[in-house]
C-alpha cells in the first residue's frame, strides 16, 4: 500500500499535557508520527511492544531509555527496543519524528 502525506498543521491529537502527536504515514509494518512538545512537558515513563526510532528536528529534550539519560539536540537520533521503559522531558519547545514497528494500531486514524 502506497501512502503520501502533505504537511499540514491540522489533525494533531493530545498525547499528554503539552505534547501533541500526528500520524503522518503508515504502511503494513511501520508508522511515522510527529510529536510537538512544549517546554516543561513530560512524556511519563512507559513501555510498549513496538520498536521506536526517533529524530529530533528542533528544540531540546532529555530522553531516558532504560537506565540511560541523554541530552538530545536537533539532529540527534535514537532507537528504543520494544518493551524498554523510556521517558521524555522537553527542556525547550521541540519537534520529534518517530517511526514505530510494528504499526501502532492506537495511532492509526480512528484508532
């Protein structure tokens, strides 16, 4: 299945206070989402079965993966294996792109 998406500021959904997400495209095995994080927002520590690969487009955040903490700047990237606990704290307004495999059903339109 081919899919194409044009940039739009519409359709962002609240994830937690100060963080919104938007699914950009998805295929049979992967899904790409954009996250917008406001300064001071926190994505609480959690885990899920999906492998998660990310790239910080802009801003700044502190990312904890397992027991390791990273100071993340634009251009930095990460890979979080499935079932590994992680957390993100925005220390400046930030935009992050993330790819999940397998597809996160809860991130699909209408999911």
